[in-house]
């Protein structure tokens, strides 16, 4: 099945409305959605430490927490910023 997949960061980054996306083939909607989430997370990771998006070291310093807790905070922050959209493309 073919799906339109868009991945971006929300907020001031514009979200999925600012990207064209791409049409890709997957076996299921769930597989396409998992891919979109992973790509959006990679987009966030590429900005970590920039534009106010904290990386794990910054979280450890600012929050005075260990690496495990910082990772948990980082993941929560990331999930609040990622934006993705998956729509099946009818042939």
C-alpha cells in the first residue's frame, strides 16, 4: 500500500504543514506510522542542542539529574515537538 508520509517539528518549526512529504510503500498503516514517528524523532535529534531544544547533557546540567532521568526528560520533550502525518494514497 502507498502512503503519504510527512515528518517535521511542531511549534515555531512549522509542523507537517510546512513540508511536502513523500509517497512511500508499506505493508500496513501501522508500519508507515512507525516509520513517520522514527523520521520525526531523527529530525528532532538533529536539532538537539540548538534553537532551544535541549540535548541530554544540557538536561543533566539544568535539571541536576542523572543520565537515565535526563534521557526520560529528553524523550518526553521530543515527543511533544515531533509532528508526523500518514495518509493512505488511493490508486
